[in-house]
C-alpha cells in the first residue's frame, strides 16, 4: 500500500500543520455543498444567503469596497472595457455559521453605476441584494452569467483568510454577468476551498 505524501494530505485537509509544533490529523469537518444555479437569484436578498439557508447554515459576509480602481488587463478584457478604465472593486469573505467558506473579488464598470443608488454593492438601499437585483434597480436586465471553474493551489493570503493550509487545493471560478444587451456588467474571481466545500451546478431545462 502506497502512503500519500504528507503535502498531499495537508492540501486535502486530512492533516494540518502547526507552526513550531508539527503535523496533526485535522478536525473532521463535513464538506459544505454550494449550488451554482440561477434559482438562487431571489427578488430580495443575497444568492449566498439563499444557498446557505437551503443547507441549514447561517450565511453572512464581510466586504471592503474601493471605488474608481483602474481595471487590470485581465479584468478589462472580461468586462469589455479598456485597461485602466475605472471600476468599483469589492472584496468579500463569505461565512457559514461564522466560518470562512468562500472568497470573492468583484469588479463593476464605474461608468455603469456612477451617480446611482447601487454604485456601492454593500451600501445604500440595495446593499447586499446581489448583482441581478441591484442592476434591475437601475433598469439593467441581467440575462445570463458565464462561469469558468478550474482547480489550483491557494495563495498564502487566500489560505490565511480561509483558514486552510498554504497551497491547499481550491476551486477558482471566474464569473461574469451579462445584460440582455450583451454587455458585461460585473465579473468576479471566486475561490472555494476543496477540502471544506463541494460545488454542484444546477442546470435548468427549458421545455
């Protein structure tokens, strides 16, 4: 029988390292199911909150928004704007029963929401309502989203925020919302720890 290397067991959440002490068996933790589905978009409230309620967890999040941030090249390409164009960037840490389960960095074109009540995703009367509902408040209809998931290792910062080992496996999802006119209205990088969460896609069938 071949024993998996310690680094692999740590990345999978089976073992955990403690500075100056050694390596120990990690505390058992049931993986949280996270459903990616348009059905999670509700008229009121956050899709994440709806998702957590469906699995009997208390969903919450912390956020930090910076307005008028120049778009890096990759973000500009995803939003269909020029590199350096101004964006509203919001960094999120999502919690289930008080424990971090997901990170997300959201970018919205500043010229799309500037001067409106939804310019700050977590401020004003539509705070925390989600992209679809916030855009609807300024007469923009979000018709669909595209997601590109891929596995990779967590960065040191991500590992610290998620409470996982550095270089542990995560799923990185690049998500972009589009209006019914075909314009990208928001793009985000979502990071989910593989050891603590499983991602399930729900695909609606139109008859």
